[in-house]
């Protein structure tokens, strides 16, 4: 009697003998072939789905948007741009996002590609939802969003978010003194956590103190709520002060390479000597010669409370700018379910679009100069950064403190 031989392959699990070797060999080959067939990708049943074929008839761009163009208000609520601004933006980026027709199919027009991208940024809907609305493929939406947000940033950044020159910094400082009563201020700095779906294999890098996964938008905002400098992509676990130190802007500020205007005296206080131009920030940032933060603590002398109020009043422009940004582009109101690299490009595109809208179609400011008696919140006291300020930085802050309580006082500050 022939000896039985156990086959080691678990998918076969058959005992082989000399009498049935041929039958088992055929069965094994068939089983291997069956496994290979199951692992093969399925062939597409149709080249273009029937729903996609009717895009030119029933797609959102060809049907709804053409009707909305007759009502500028509804069009703006839908894409966040008026019809003239949409056409202006299309003229700027159209050449970058256009694609050629082929012998097999017509390409999606530049106007439709821009509409798809703006709708994604304006609503925060998933790629699948946008794809069904515009009757295109989900992967097509992903490709369009990636291409268009990159084109928007590249085409608008030089005109609407170039790094300011010394003269431009001086104009910003004058506007802060005029609108927010804080002289020698070149901008307000803060960070915003943009919530993401947890990236794969990222560990705790993106996990922030709020208990979500995020990347950080660090921004410098001028007195008119425009973004002057942004840094996008910091890990959510990193503090605002750490992100500033690691950013190109923070390193240039520390090295003195920002081309800030020359030191000058405070208005009406020449006897106090020249002071450097500064940026204002909350208590999450360190105190430096060019970076003012509030005094810590709750029980403070009146002069220091006045300084904290005046600094908080100037710093609120960055909080307001973030509020305008998230209200305009609802992608910030949802969990962004894209990879971090694409999320960074989307954030940069919305920031430069924010400036584009404010400079080409200025709207009423969210906050005007605070009238006498109006109440402003004091700085948040929840986050306190490690602060090893130098003597010069402390002297500069004390000079501002004395100035705000003497020569630079405003009528309503003592009532706050």
C-alpha cells in the first residue's frame, strides 16, 4: 500500500497518494488558478458611467450654477465669490488648470474645475458628495482639488501675500496705531488648529491638547484682517511658541532678517527713547524684543492690566481673521478627510483667497475701532508658555506699559 504524503499548503489540505496523484495535481492547479483570478482587479464594465454621460445636461455646473449666475447673492453664498470675482479668479488661474481634449473624451473645462474646487472649500463636503453633485468621478474630484488649490496659491501669492517690505511694515504699523491704538505694531500672531482625520501611522504627532488630530496654521495678521505671513503644517502636538520658533518667519524674526522699520520713539514720548517695532501675541508665545505678550497672573497692578487690555485689543484682529476665514470657507468647520499634504495646500489657498476677497471687494470690517466704554475680553490665561525673556525685552514691555498709562492713554481704558 502506498504511503500517504500530507501537503503543507493550507489552501489545499489534501492527502496525496501514488494512486490519486494526477487528480490531486489537477485540483491543486485549479485551486491556485482560482486564487489568482480572485486577486485580479476587476475590469471596468463601462468606460464612462451612464450618470457621468449626462453631466452636460444635469451636472451642477451646467445646470444649477448657470442659473445662479443670474442671482449674484445666491452665487456668492454658493461659491463664496461674486460672479465678477469668480471670472476674475478664473482669468488668473485658468491657464494653469486647463486640460486638453483627447480623441476619447472632452476635458473638464477650467471654469468647471474651479467651481468644483471652490465648492469643496466652501462646503467641506466629501469628495464623493461633490462628485455626485457635479457628475464626475470621485478620483477626478481629488485630482481637481489638488491641482486647483496649488494653482490658486501659485498665481495669487505674489500679489496678495508677498512678504512685506520695510515700507509695507511701516504702513501696517501706522494702521495699527490708527485703528487699534497700539503704536509700532507690525501685526498680530496666533495659531489655529485645523482638524484632520487621523493620518495613518502618524502616532501622536498630530494629536493636540484639545483631543483631536490637527495641523496648525500660524498667521501674522495686519490691522485690516489680512494675512501677511502664514506657516502651515506644524504638528498639532506642538505648542504655538514651538511652531513659531521652527517656522521660517520665527527664525527670520529672531535673526533680524524681516526688514522691519528702524526703531523710533513712541508718539508724544520722545523722552522714552526709540523702541523697536513689535508683534503682539497671547501668553502661548515667549516675550522677545520684537514680540510682546501679556503679563501673566490675575491680580495685577492697574498699569499692567491696562497694558494687557491694550495688547489684547490689538491682538483680536488675528482672532477675528480666523473667524472670518472659517465662516467663509466651511472646510474649517468639519474634519478634513484628506492627507496632510493636501490639507496644507487647501489651507494656503483659502488664506490667499481671503486676502484676494478683502482687497478686491472690501467689505465692512467685523470690528471697527472700539468706542469708549465698550468692553473687550482680557487675554486668555489658560495657556502659559515657558518664558525666559531677556532684560531688553522686559524693558521694552515696561516702556509700553508706562506709555499706555501716561502719554498714550485712551479715554475708555480705565473703565474696562
